[in-house]
C-alpha cells in the first residue's frame, strides 16, 4: 500500500514545554487511523502541523509525497482537514459557505455546483442547505465542516473529532460515509469516543505525553486487555456461589469478578476458555441465563497505556 500521509520525527516545543516529541507514523491508502490520547497529549498539535497550520520545531511531514513546508500548496490540494470546532462564517447559508469553499479551491461554474451538491449529499445536509449556519445545531455545523473537508475529493483526510455533537443516527451516518470512502483515501481520525475505533478504524495510534505509546490494530489493542477472551455469565442467584467455586478451580481461569448474579471469568494469558467453562457448567448440571465471550475492553487498555510513561524509542541506526 502507498503511504499518503508520512510523519518523520515530528516535534513541537512551546517555550520550555515539548508538546509533540519525536513522533513518526505513516498512513497508507485504504487505512483509517484512529489517533487517540488523553487531553493535552499532543494529538491536535500533531494534526495542525500535518495540515500546515503551525510550524514544527523539528521533523518533517508529507501529504501524498509533498512536504507540507516545502510544497505547502500541493500538499493542501490533496488534504481535507476538519479542525476542532469546524470554523465557518455563521451568517452564510450552508450552500453559500460551501460555494465559497469550492471557489477558494479553484472550482467555478458547473464543476463548482457539482462539488457543492455532491458534498451536501454525502453529509446529508439537504434539509438545511439554505439555512444560515448560525441557526444550525452543533451536530449540523459539524457536518457542514465535514462537507467542506470532502468537497474537493482529497486523497487524504484529517478529521478532528468528526462526530462531536452528533446524535446516534448522525454518528452512524458519518461512520458509514467514512467506511464508504476509505478504500481510496488515507484517513486520520482523532476521537475520544473509543467505540469509534472499532467501528471505523483499521489501525490505532495512542499518543501520551507527546510520544507514540502504541501503534496496533483495534483487535491487537483489545488482545492486551485483561478481559480478552474473558467469559461473562449471568446466573440465577441461588447457584452463583456454587458456580464461582466450580469455575474458579479451572486451570485456565486466572480470576473471577462478581457483580451480583454476574460472574466474569478472566482468562489466563488470554487463552480461549469459553468451551471449558461451558463443559464444566454442563457436567455440574448448572445452567446460565446468558454466557458471553468478551473481546476485551479498549478503555482499560487506553488507561493502562496512557498512565505509564511511554517506552523510549529504540536507538536509530545511522546509515553506513
């Protein structure tokens, strides 16, 4: 796969504070990268440097092969950027604002009208297209910003909290849209909504204290959870103690968490235990109202990764 977004040893310092510290990553065509981290971790600063809005203190970034500092116009032509807050001109109508953006991108006449119409359709803004932006809800304003970032059909997208303020139906529509266009683009999504990672991302990078602390697939991150391959049982109150004693003795069960009539059996070293648990219950004549296999809990993995100091990068080999 061709890398359309490339970041090499990018850093940003403000006075004595280092906000982004030696970050390197790349995003290939067809990848949707979830960019995660706690507040103040350096996510937005990294994206602003990549978009050319602020200058890095060190390092380089390229969009579709064009350096964002040496070839800024060429890089921005190939980038769609939805910044935090989705700034716009509130007195303009949705149609007027998108027409303005299209003109700024160099479109005119039928091409301009086609671009605006297509962006409105993609983001389902038809019902409010003639409304002033100032009269729209936060969710609709966010969708106007998304439409502006998609208008010129860029090869790359950087979306900072794209579903912020959207209701569940709108979130589903935006996630479906991202999945639809992802094959031909390289996309970075910054989000605090961890479920979004599993819903739309093929890869996730977690940044903490300005450094990359994890880079993995969503499934790979879930496999780090102590709940990976755990089994949750909902039982009749009268058999909970008996089931807990029985299942706690299984060699593959590392521990049991009890919440009322619900038992969660933790798998030792992430082993698959659901078959052994089911067999043990059947042999003892015990039945569960519900038995559920857990994939893992991303929020737990996120907390564990961001709470610990990030590992130092491996020493770089100098070219001979």
